[in-house]
């Protein structure tokens, strides 16, 4: 349920409402605005008695049920956009954010060369896997801690924020020491122990849609993290598994506007995993900007033909630079639409 306090309710009144909610056994999540506070409450059982009790309190303007199974991430709970502030910029705000880098950290030379190039081209976040989940146990699994140290070095040299994958709840604390954003891969979207650990983490989380997961399942996984106390979640459409074999996955591009209708969380697109072909990445990037995504997560490598993982879908540095120039016009129109959207609210 959602409890909207009256304008300028005092801290004592807000705490009294929170205490009443706790008495009924519900968990609390509050959003503080300039003039009023909105309190979200979730838990098991019928909320009727709690609603009636709260509505009787003079400091409460209204209390209503949330119909969506995902409570805290739904637009019923928060009508505006969640904006994640990171390293001097915002994700989900009025700036389109590019995240770029190799699938895996392979060497200092590779990650430093890529970091310098993508930063120069306009990226704000450097991606790079230190821990890599692979289908085959014989494939490269990542440099692990040494990879994290190289990512930190690249951040110090370029000022880029770092996004890297965390595969286990046991590794969450370690990865958080190095990463600015914790990435949950498609295979781990329903790793609930990991999601709960990230709910207790203070780092933003990028949650990728599972390869066979519905939009509802993606939002329920995000709910695990937000309900655990971490509201800074970014959703990522990276393609789903269908009968089509022409591409690595099938990019559900309409998922972006659908998610925008259902949730206040930022939504980005990973065109590299969605297509599996570098020749298709620029076109899908343009489509992602056009449908209103908040950013892109693109694989870039200085020498894709020698990459130890995902070389076929990684852009050459020169191709990435060219694509960034081509996207400028699309992003300008994207910004204009954001301004118009804000004015209409």
C-alpha cells in the first residue's frame, strides 16, 4: 500500500504512521519530497485493517492499495523517474548515458587502451568483466581480483565510472570495493541470494533481463533489490531467447516503452548481447535511443578478432567512435523529448 502524508507533516507524525504500519507487520520504504512524504508498505496478508487504521490518523491524506505484484518499483508507488547520481552525472535523468568497454578484462594494455578511447568518444561508464559466467567450464572465466584492480586503475586514469559483473552473494562485498555499478547478468537475474545481498549493498545495480524471462519476472527481481533497501536499480534489456537463429538473441525493443509505463526505474539496452553481431549494433543503438531508453551498454575492444570472449559482437574502437558521432542527432532529439515530457507533467 501507499500512504501519502499531508503537506508539511512533522517528523513525529511521520514516525507515528511508520510505527502503526510496523505494528501490522509490514515493511516500510519512504520517499521524502519537498512538501510531503510518501510511505510504501509491503508484507503478507490482507491490508484492509491497516488501511482503515491509517486513514483514521489526522496526518494521513490518503492510503491506497498497490495492485501490481511488484510494489516499490511500480509507478503506483512513485510516479516520477528514479534518478541515479553517479560520479558527477545522472542515469535516468536528462542525459543519455553510454556505457562501453570489453566483455572481459584481459590485460592492462587492453583495458587501458579501451578506457581512454571510449572516454574520448563520450562514454561515461567503462564496462568490463572480471568474473565471467560462461556456458562452457573450459572457456575463459575472467581475471577475477586482478581484473578488478585493472578496472580501478583505468578509472583512476580516465575518471570513468566502472560497471562489472557480480556472480555470487559471497563476492558482493569484494566487487563493491572496486565497482561503481554492480551488474547482475542474465543468468543470475533470479539468483535470489545475490539479489538480497545487493539489496543490502550501497552501490547501484544494473539488472539484466534473463534470457527467457518475462517483463514481470524482471520487475519482480528488481523488487527483491529495492525491498532489501537499495533503490538504485537500472534495468537492462539484452535480448531474449526465441526460435530465431539469425541473431544471438532477439532484442525485445518494445520492452523499453513497456517498462517505462510500468516502473520508475531507468531502462537501458545492451545491443551487443542482443544481436551477437557487431554489424547490427549501431542500428539497434539508434532504435534504443528512439524508443526512449536511458542509455546503452556496448561492447568495445581494441582488437575484437583476438578477444577471449564475445569478439564477434564487439565494436572496434574506430567503429565505436563513428557510431557515437552518428548518434548525436538522435540523442539531441531524445533530449528534446525529455524536455517536452517534463513540461507536460
